[in-house]
C-alpha cells in the first residue's frame, strides 16, 4: 500500500506517484540503486519528499525520453542542481565584488523596486523578469502589478514560499523556494531586455528586537550595468531550472547588451522615480 499521510511536512511517496505518474516501485528502485530522489525520513520511517522533487522526477523522465540511460539521466539532473546559486545577493557579491551594498529600510527599498518595475514596464520590450518576495502573502499584495508587468514579458517568474509550482494563464510563473535556502531572506527585481537592463537584490538583516514592518532593514545592491544584470539573470535562471526547467529551456539566446548611454539615462530615470515616491 502506498504512503499517503499528512503532507504538511512534505509529500508522501503516494503524492509523488500521483503528481509524476511514476510507479511507487519504480521510485523505490531509483532510490535504492541511484540514491534519487532523496527523501527525508520521519521518525516513523515514512518518506517525505520536497515539492521540488516533483519537477526533478519529471526532468529525469524528459532526459530518458531524449535517449539517456536512467543513470545518465539522473546524473544530468543532479549536475544541473550543483550549478545553481542558492542566493542571488551572495552570487552577485561573489561574482561582482566591485558592487558595494547599502542598507535601506523597507519603505525606501519598496520605492526603488517600484521605480525599476515602472521604468521596465514603460521601456523594456519582451524582457526577462524575475522577482523574489520571500513570502507568498507579500507577492499577493503586488500580484496585480506583476500580472501587468508579465503581460508583455518574454518570461516572468516570481519566487516565494509558494506551496507548489503554478503557471497561471495570466501573470508570472510562481516558483517555490526551499525554506532552508538563503533566497527566503531576499528581495529582488531583475529586468533584462534588449536595450534595457536593471536589477536589485536585497538581503534582509536580522532584527535586534521586534519592530514594525517599515523598520525592516535590507542590505541592497542595484545596478543598470548590463553585465551585472546578465549575471543576475543567469542566477535566477539557475533557480528556474531547479523547479521548472522547461521555462528556461524554451528561451532564446542571451541577446545583445544595451548601449552604455541608454543605461545612464535609465539610472537617472529610476533615481527620479524613486525620489518621487519617497519625497
């Protein structure tokens, strides 16, 4: 009999069977021979899988359909996971050490984020758009805005503690982030398009004591340098490939970087919009 218990602590093997179409005996064989997928074991001995395991199993099936052996398919999926940066903020700092963060409180960070979004909506054509919201409830507060942003995007993705992957007909794809990953503490906006590039990444700082929401502080880096934005895009795409690789696989090539002069005007426009929201 398959395991279908309380899923509040993850997916039981029966849930994984229902979501992937792979038989329970097959999943057990994969685990025994290849250590994949790798469930958590409860004290009772029952297996618990992550939401991301649903897509990982589906990726193995796609690799098998492409002609790879089971072992090779599993290794290809495993290898792609190691390539993903667990943190946009840390990944940018590590790859672009010249970037210097500033500490911003939430109202200022929100104003800067809105300015980047508004300028992107006004100027960017067929952009790649990514947003990190930490909590689903934070995203829901901005859902109408992001639906409008996604309407003309080549790809729009938001990350938060969603329960599962969702691809609504109207709006960005909703991808869950691992509760133990650094991404759960990050706030981000990335817009990458031909002739237009801007990104922001913020890491929430630990609060010394309980305080109101507007007092939350973030260490923030933002840039309109095309190479920096392209780095942020690649890090975000790495996260996409972990849970919904078919979204990243259908994208065209990287495209051309925007001219430097355009980016200077973009930085000025974003700064003016931000000040307009604060003052």
